[in-house]
C-alpha cells in the first residue's frame, strides 16, 4: 500500500468516526433534549427548539460526512472544510462555557467540554490529513 493510499484510508476512517460521533450525538440530543435542556438553563420550549435543531443539524452533518467518505476520492478541500466546521464547534463550545458558565450545570459543562475535546481531536486529524503530503497532491 502506497503512502497516498494509506493517507486516503486514514481519511476515510477519520470521516467515518466523525460521522458516527455526530450521528450519535445528534440522535442523543434529539431523544434526550428534555433531560439535557435544564443543564443549560433552558426552559422546556426553548430546550425543545434549540436542542432538537442542533440534533437535526448534527444528523445532517453526519450524513454529509458519510457521503463524502464513500466517494472514490476524498479531496483535501473537503477534509479542510470539515476540519473548519469542527473547529467552529469547538470555538462555539468555548464561547458557550465562557459566556454562560453560571447558567450551565456541572453536568452540562462536562458534556460541552467532553464533546469539544472529541470534536477538536477529529478536527486536528482532518487538518493534518488535509495539509500533509507532497505539495503536488494538494
């Protein structure tokens, strides 16, 4: 197996992991929004609207990740775009923790931080795959 084939296989695996984590997170948020909402200081109605919307968007994101993973060739641009989206999630999580620290329970903080760590790890791997290798492959 060539280095390029190994990189491509690794990209598929990272996108598969990201798709699985996004899908599970999205479905979990949709199913458990009424239990999760109070940890973020959200009322029942606001919890339903905000969390279900986030859950649906995560499931859609998982679908796009999986569809990209199944393409014959995964472009560096696709990897960089997914890494950028994931980085935006991590930045948004940090802002949420900074701006709403008092409104979020300890359990909510742990959830936000834990998910951000996983998403950040996936973003880092995607950035690495997007920008590693010979320049002529980019």
